[in-house]
C-alpha cells in the first residue's frame, strides 16, 4: 500500500495505491485525519483508480472519514473504483451515502459544496 | 488423490495479504474469471481479518486455512482457537459488529456470504471459530 495526499482549496484528494486491508487501515486513517483537521477540508475525494484490492476494512475507513467530514460540514466522494471494488462499495450501502464518480475531475465538479 | 493445501500462520495483520494471495494462487488452477478470483480473495481476507481482530484480539495465536478442490468446487476453511462467538445468528446479520469503535462496519460475514456460494460458521465461546466457504467456479467457454 502506498498513498499520496493532494490538497487544494480545502479539497483533499487521497490516492490509495495497491491493497487496502486491516493491516494498512490505521495508517491510512491517521494520515487522512490529521490533514482533514489541519487544512479544514470540505471535500474529501478517495481516488481508488490505482487500488487493486479492498475489503471491509476499507469500507470502515471510508465510513469513518464520512462521519468526521459530516461534523466539519464537508462531503466525501469515491472516484475511479474498479468493478471489483464497486461490488463491495454497493453491498455495504456506501453508494447511498457518498458520491461515486468515474474520475477525480468528475468528483471535483459533482462534489462541490455550493 | 484430492487436491488440497494447509496453511498455518500467526495471528498478525501482516499475514492477511499473504493468506488471500495464497488461496488465490491455489484457486487459479481452475482458471477462474477475474471476478471469481477477486470474490475469493475478498472472502478469505474477511475471514482471516475476523480471526485476527475478533478471535485473538491482538493476543498470540495461530490461524489455520485448508483449501480443497473437488471438480470445479473450491472449499476454504479458516479456523482460529480464539474467543469464539456467543450468538452466530446475530453475528451474521448485516451491519452487526461488536467493534464499532475500531471502525468495523459489520459487513464481513455478509461479504463472505454474497461472494461465495455458501458459508457455514461453527463457533463456541472460548474455543474458537471455524468458517467454511464454498464456491463452484464457472466452466470456461471454448
Ligand atoms: N473469528 C471470530 N472470532 C470471534 N468473533 C468473531 C469472529 N468472526 C466474527 N466475529 C464476531 O462477529 C461479528 C460480525 O463479524 P463481521 O465480519 O460480519 O463484522 P465485523 O468484523 O464486526 O466488521 P467488518 O467485517 O465489516 O469490518 C464481529 O463483530 C464479531 O463480534
Ligand atoms: Mg469482519
């Protein structure tokens, strides 16, 4: 697992590369939470285009960040998830709670806080 | 002779990826589709993570996996000798979790059930848990 964080105008794009499971969840969670609070983030976009595997630990990471972002009055989106990931994103009910987009660009447009 | 493998490893989160990759490599002998392979790996990851997170809860212990092939049917058994489950029926409900504070969403058993053809959970408090999952892989069309 590798990750990159890019912040611009209170929008944070978190690109997670490789595999997201229980082993990496804590590190991902802690890294994102510091950034969300420090930079007063309003839109958090998970760029999953380079993520090859995710299980329920990933669902937990996204749900947990959604809770945090709601407290700050912000939004969460997922972009670029492969079919296999979409399957568990839908099954978990996450797709009804957050925006699901094909690309980060779409998420930036669609997820804009008015 | 039947085709099977046995794995045995300590209850550490670093073995989660090793476990699902190994079962995936074993299942690959049946030429599964990309989707079938990903379903199997995800289900195994759920069962192993449960053994680490709930079964042993950070304590030392061993996790055992047996995989077998019979025709086009794959059977995966994941066993721990950890804390066990008091009420299996309740534990299997979607969204039921005993660890919400660790950001668990209660989806593991639901994922195993949906991604595999069948799931059996055998568990006893203080004895441990055995999860058996089966999946028949599609036949390749010529
Ligand atoms: N191997 C196990 N040993 C002890 N208890 C278990 C085991 N597996 C599951 N459980 C119990 O069953 C509950 C439901 O498991 P399930 O995998 O569906 O959800 P979860 O692990 O809590 O959350 P998630 O899998 O979404 O991260 C767990 O919260 C736990 O109480
Ligand atoms: Mg679980």
